[in-house]
C-alpha cells in the first residue's frame, strides 16, 4: 500500500473525516483515491465498498456494537468506534473476508494508531459479535415499526417519521432498502458524436459490461471498468455520466431545433449538455466560478458548441432574460433525499429545519426565473429529492401564481412511467420503486 498504509487504515481515516468531522463522503473519497492512485483496482474497489457501506449502515452497526461493548458507542474514542464499525461491516456484509483477518487487522490498527491499551477491547468486541452474529435481535417490524426502519435501514428516526408522513410504510421501506444497495454507473450517449449501438459495441469490445436502460434507448448501465478517465470513449466525449431520472428532464422539455434554453442551476452540466443535442442555444448558469468550471470542462470534453456559460446567482433577476427563453430548466438546490444511495451522508446531515429553508429558497429562485419564460414557453421544475414540501407543494405554489398551467407529460415518457400523475404534469420517481434515483419533474406552460 502507498506509504505503508493498509486498505482498512485508509478507510478508517476516511470514516473519521466523514462521520466525525462532517466532511462530504464524495469529496473525501475522490481526494483519497487521487492520493492513493497507484493502488490496484481490487484494492480501490475494496476501499470504496467498505467506506460507503460503513457510512450507509452505521446506525445499524452501532446498534449491533452496543449489544456487545461495555461502553456505549457514543462514548468511545472516535477512532475506536469507527474501527469497530468498519470491522463489523465486514463481518455482516462482506462474506469473502475471513473473520480472523477482520479481527487481526482491527487489533493491529488499534495498536498502530496508539491505542495499545484498547486493542484487547477491540479484539473482544469484534470476536464476540462474529460468534453471535446469527442470534442478534432487531426491532420488531410490527410492534416497533419506527425502530425497525431506523435500525434496519440506518436512517435517523426523525427522517423515517417524515417519510412515513408522506408515503405508505411499504413504499418507505422500498426507498430505504434501495438506498443501501450498491449504486450502478449510468451513462448517456452523446448522439452528436456516436449512435447508442456504436457506443455499446465500442465499450463492450473493451471488456466492459453494458446493460441497456429500460426507460431510454440512449442510456446504459456500465460496469467492469477502472477509472472513467481511462476510458477512451469518455475522454472523447462520446458519453457522460448521468442518471436516467436527470435525462428525463431533457425529454419532457419537448425541445425543438431553434429553442433558446436557460438552465439556471446547471452544474455539472448534464441537463445543459443533453439540451444542446436538441435545441439551438443554451445559457448554462450557476453560482460560483468553481461550478462554471465544471460545466465548461464537460462542454469541452463533449465537444458541444451551442452552450454559453455565466456565473450568476439564480435568486437575482437578470433583466436581459425577461421573457426571452423558450424553455427554462430549474433543477434547483434541494435536500438530496433521492440520492442518499449515492451520497449516504446526506441522511445524517440534513435537518427538518433545512427542509423548510430549502423549500423557501426554491420559491425565491422560481419567483425570479419564471420571468425568463416567454408566453407560450415552458418551465421545467425538478429536484433530486422525494420530499413533498420541496416537490408537490412547490408545484402547487407555481400554479397558484396564475401565469403557468401544468402540462401533460405522457407523450414524452416511456409507457411504464405514465400515470394519472404524469397526465397532471408531474413525475415523482422513487428509488426502490423505479430503476432510477429519487427525482421529481414537473412541467408548466406559460399562459400569460
């Protein structure tokens, strides 16, 4: 390993950064894998799975540890509790790892990090849990449904209650169960450069597994690859990583060749790039230079020429855009509850107060960007969350303003996604129910 660090030691450091120091998991992971970029593919895969898996499940892991440790998890040294978490995760969810290796490595790591006196404690807890893993009792689904969902799916109880206030129990369980599963990599073919069939054949010829999406013929799920940056087709801009839920935004816009599109919160640029395949000119905007750089890097890689970028605060009115846009894409900042499978730390960091604040921020942005739509033009409002306050409630608010009417989505969607809701102008995708991220899409036509 790089600098004599083992895979588990790298994971331990990341867990402390993410869980104890409140850093974002994807930021820490990306930085760490760059620092240790010389690791073998197998080692990186192990590190990724163990880190993300432990984060996704640490409420469950703490519940198990607390049954066997003489000291509650919350009173332990941060390094020790995260060492126990990653060890217990391996015992329960990584069958290919021998228990003896888990125990031995945990003891070695405790000693290496200066906790000689606690190595016996770590060894005892891990071995005791390994011996008794099949007889651990969990909260009863029927008699303690809140505790059951909290512990089984490692989700804070307040958030479980919030979801249960909006969806049936069985739906909430599907959502939470799906969030624990390993996430696949979904890509969108850049049809300005290559056909979907040609892309599939090219990637398959290089040993990748390429599976067609059930919703869109230009979307694929790929696996059996190392770094994206090592894929020639990616560097040549023949595809970009994007979830199908996000691609559906581009579909429901109903874009035509000469349309002028304003994407108001565009980074990293997926929807703008997709729109550029269908429309005349795109104005892609976001709040910071960093985000604009992300968009511009993707524009350059994909070879797109009909997108302009601008650093702009979406809450501030740009008078030059008033009633100029044929289509406004407003995929706005949100709680991210639809993507906790990809960014699991969201479920631990988000608060009820933030849900309320985000809903108000969305309204502030919408009140500005609605003015950019021409009479007869289209507004698409979307989020990557499943929270009604940010989705359905804001959709109702848009309609209450009186200038927009909801528009039927069915002609833009595959049949399996069509419903009474889509006829009413919106689509709520739910992870575990649909084969996508959790996502909300609504479409409006400006009538006056």
